[in-house]
């Protein structure tokens, strides 16, 4: 569940690109908390990042799936990192290229100590996909904290949104999950879910500062 907090929603006042690379050891050395965004190709990841940061072209959007193929770090408010990771599944790249960047995605999750939460993006219009379910199972098995972000909610009516979310969470509970992960419903077009996501991130940042 989203932590109960009494402070105002965080405002992103600065967001800048820092670096792209495929070597986890070359990622920024700052001990700032990191939030990684990942999902199947064409799930709307870049549009969501741009909506959250109020930057129209911070993350490059493309109609061609598989555009993001490196680990991209963005410095937010000079105290945390937003990390844009390559999409998995259905990318229009060669099998060799796909294996290469999937290898450093795995390395990122296994080695990056600054990571505090991964956001797995799911297109709310579709039924649970094996590639998404397998990836979340891998995160859970490896003890990597994550939350689900359902994207493209503007494509469905409210009743359909709730049904699709319920169906998805029930599918998770039918497998190896004892409780459903924290989830958010978003629309980059209508800016739905922005405050809830930023509140969640800010609450974690504040909790870490108190440790």
C-alpha cells in the first residue's frame, strides 16, 4: 500500500540527463536513491517519464519499439536518480543485441546498490503477458523491491480500468505471490497518477533520509 504521509506532493523542479551506458560499474557513484523504470517495448515508458518530470523530451519517445537500449540516468531535484532501462520483449532488434542489453539489465538489478525500487510498466489494455509475469517473478525471487505502473489508462473507461487491474492482480495472486505489489494507474496524456507516483517516491526518499 502507498505509505500514509502528511506532507505535500513532491514537485520536480529540475530534471537533467546525466549519462547512458551499458556497464553498471560506470553508473553514477553518488549514493542517491534510484528508481528504475522498465517494461515491454512500446509500453509508454518515455511518455510517462516525460510526464512525471514535466519535460517534453527528457526521455526520447519513438513509434519504433526497442528504442531505449542503454541504461539512462536522469538526475532529479539534485537528490535522486530516475533510471530509464531498455524494454524487454518484442523489440525490433537482433537476437544478439537483445541478449546483450538484457544481460546488462540483469547486471543492473543484481549489482546496483542505489536501487530502492523498480517500476514495472504494464499496458493496462492487455491481459497478463508471460514475459511480464516471468520478469516480476524474477524480481521477487531476487528480493528486488518493485511496484507496478499500469499505463495508457486513457484508452479505457473507468469500469474497464478497474476490471483489468483486478484481473491482473488476481493473476499474480494465483501464482507465487502472497499479496499483490503496490500499483499505480497512469495516463501520460491525461497526467493521471502523477501525484500518487511522486508521493510514493518522495515518501521513500524521506524515510531513507531519516535512517
